[in-house]
């Protein structure tokens, strides 16, 4: 007989991984390539070489994935991009999509 402080564990309990979200940067005709690289290095922790490749993909394809995160982290990164872009006077936009 279990005492009142013991918890019965359910073997059927399934732990689910949190949903992941891709953060994408969208191309525009005003944000400079150097600014986009700077965002990728500062916010997404990319190396300069990685950031350059992503920036060129954004420029050539209209958008590119910058990373995949939990909802909270992805939404924070989207907001950081928006805030930094507005501070610098650029219309750079980040969006998140469920993976």
C-alpha cells in the first residue's frame, strides 16, 4: 500500500517534444546586405561565412530559414529582428512558420 506522499507513475505517459518553428528572413529592396549579415551574426549566432550564404539565399530566393526554435525563442528572435531593423531604419522582416 502506497503512502500518501508517493506518486503513482503512469507507464503510458508520453512526453512530447515541443513544436518547433522556423524563423525566416524576407528579402526587401532597402535593407543592406551588411545589415542582414549583422542581424544573422548577432541574433542568430551565425558565423560571418554562414551569414553571407544565408543573406545571398534571401537576396536570390526572397526568403531563407535562419534557424529552428521552440515557439518562445522563435517569437523572441522575430521581435529582436523587428526592433533592431526599426532602430536602424530598415524594413527587414522576420517571420516564423511551424516546422
